[in-house]
C-alpha cells in the first residue's frame, strides 16, 4: 500500500513539474511573439493547443536525434495554432495550366553547377513577413521579379507586395489568396513599385498605384512544365530565383534541416514561396527556399526542402519573369 501511495504521489509530482515547465514555455512564447488573447477562455484554449504542439515537436525531435528524420521542429509563432487554423493561412490558388500569356520553358541541357545560392550573388532581398494576410503569392511574385531586376540592372530593390494585394483585384482575392501566373499579367502591364514607395500593411486596401514610382515591369513570364524537377533545377541554376508552389500544410513547426514529409501532397498546393538555390548535404539533395513568415521562422526565414522527388509538389506550379 505504501509503495502504491509513493508511486501515485511521484506521478502527481512529475505531472505538476511537466505542467509547470509547459506553463513557463508558454509564457516565454507569448513574450517572444507578442501574443495576447481576448480572455481567459481563449488563453486556456491556446495553452492547450500549445501543449499538444510542443509534445508533438518533442516526439519528432527524438526521431531526429536518432537519425530517423532529416529535419528538426521547434516552437515558433504558429505553435498556439491548430493544424486546421494554420491551413487557413495557406491561400495559393495553384494553376497547373499555363495561360495564353505564358512562355513555356524548354530545357537546354546545359551543364549546371552542383550547388547554387543566389543570396550570395545579390539577387535576393531580405526575408519578409506576410503576417496574418494570405499574401504568399504576392511575396513569391515580388521575389522572382526582384531577382530578375537585379540580373538586368545590377541593383537589388525590394518591390511592393502591398501593391499586388491592393491592385490585382481582377486576378486575386488579396489577403484571401491568389495565383502566380494570373498575377504576373499585372506586373507585365503596370509594373511594380518599390517597397519603400508602397509599404506593406498586411491587409486589403484601395489601390494607390503611382506610375511615377514604378521600378520595373516584366517583359514575359515563363512556366516550367509540371513535374519536371530537372527543368526547375536548370532554371534556378541559369536564370535565378523562381516562384514555386507547394503543399505547406505540415510545415509550420519546421526549425532546421532538410524538410521531407510523406503527408504533404503534390495535389495539395496551397503556399507560394521562392526557390533561390540548391545544394547537397551528407548525400541528400535539397532546395533552398525563401519563405515569407519572417526571419525568426526556420533557418533565418528560409528552409531546405528535399530535392529530386517532387517533394510537396515543388515542381507542379513554377514560373519566373524575364526583364528585357
């Protein structure tokens, strides 16, 4: 009887210690990410979700330490969100069929280097944060256009996502989503202003387009054939950063390493990002991907994605602009 009581008390003490540790982590999380909640009921709900997510992160990282998975998870600004809530933020409208205005990419078979990183060549601006606005499509479009403009002019200029959100009303739903191909048409016609002249608000607004502040238009945009990852590789190597779509449904807790997840699907594209390079680590090929979730997420705002197997549909919806 005494032994049973002892172990019961031990279990209670351990549970209390774990709860206290999780509570401390939650308080630190709120402070770091500026989280506030409407009332105590909402805070309790968020704490419970946070707790479940932290336990899932710890279980995954135990597998990582054993070498059974290739990437590590971590606590970040999404850790108080459920899987369903996170997926509502993913608003890419994927387009697998090129429009009439699209040029189709043709592989040349040119020899390409074993690794490329356009960040080192001055073709990629700093990491940005879309916030609560479902504007990933806009960040992907500006990213590849920034790269094309840097290639043409030798100048790296941050371009305006807010302009796309406010002004592409015929081809997007602003903060509720958009596609890549359709909205490149706007950039061909009206061009993009600088981020400085048309700053990011992270919400839908009236179009304040000013032709005098336009930095560049694009001459054409090229779509890479779906499921042809070799063509995507050649394009990234020879052209520069490429706008791509993926299924990011399970990406929220990524922290570092080479992301590979069997649950993501090439048929479930829901997030637009920017392929800025590629490489190999310990025999495992990867893409270097710029995200739009801020520099505190992932590998300083970037993540590496398994390459060569159309992971998460990375070669399904790919396009880049050209500036003549």
